[in-house]
C-alpha cells in the first residue's frame, strides 16, 4: 500500500559551498522523491537554535547552530512514498564514515558535523520542520 507523505530536507552549508545542490537534487529525483518546494536561504544563529532545539542539551548544540547559520542552505519539501524513511535511507548515517555506499553522506559528507544534508526523522517532526520553513 502506498503512503505518500512529505519530509523536510536541508542541503547544509558545506554542500552549498561546494556547488553540490544539483547533484543532491538529482539523487532525490532518481529515488522518486519529488521536490515540491525549494528555497536558498541564510538563517541566523537564533533561527538555527530554534530549529535544532531538540538537541539543546547536547555538547555539539552550539557548534551545530553556528554551523547551520554559517552560510546559505537550501531547504526543500520532498514528497513520495514513505518519504521520511526513504530520505533517511538516501542520506545515510549521521557520520559519513558509517554511511552506506552511494548515500549522500557517503558520497559528499566531510565529517560528522559537515555531513551535507538534514532530513526529518519522523512524520510528526517532518510536519513541524516543514511549517518552520514554509509557513508563509
Ligand atoms: O542529522 P541526523 O538526524 O542524522 O543526526 P542528529 O543526531 O539528529 O544530529 C543532528 C546533527 O548534529 C547531525 O546531522 C550533525 O550535523 C550534528 N552532530 C554533530 O555535530 N556531532 C555529533 N556527535 C552528532 C551530531
Ligand atoms: Mg536528526
């Protein structure tokens, strides 16, 4: 049975800086994730802190927020069958060293922090994250 849903994807500053936007978008399209919305933005550190607030108790939180606001990013709404899980699979593990072959993080990630992409981790968070960037 099909389960068409949406998820939020972000191309992070390390990948935008290396001109990987089109390469990464092609991977989504090849894997039947349609790009319903896409915009290139540069967020403030406070906005990054709000977006990543689930991680506020983590030791890497401050660096993570500084990093996501360090340069332009591309935020996208992807849609497809089981889009949340499908996108996580295409992204690969958080640490590029542990990511499966041909995943975005294996192909392009530099390190655990500069890992090229973000993807929502549940349908519930996908809705919240899409609203965060695309609610008028
Ligand atoms: O992005 P993902 O959902 O795979 O991982 P997360 O555990 O939700 O962590 C969010 C982001 O924090 C990661 O994508 C990394 O950029 C960063 N992070 C880090 O810098 N150092 C860690 N030890 C773990 C995560
Ligand atoms: Mg996460």
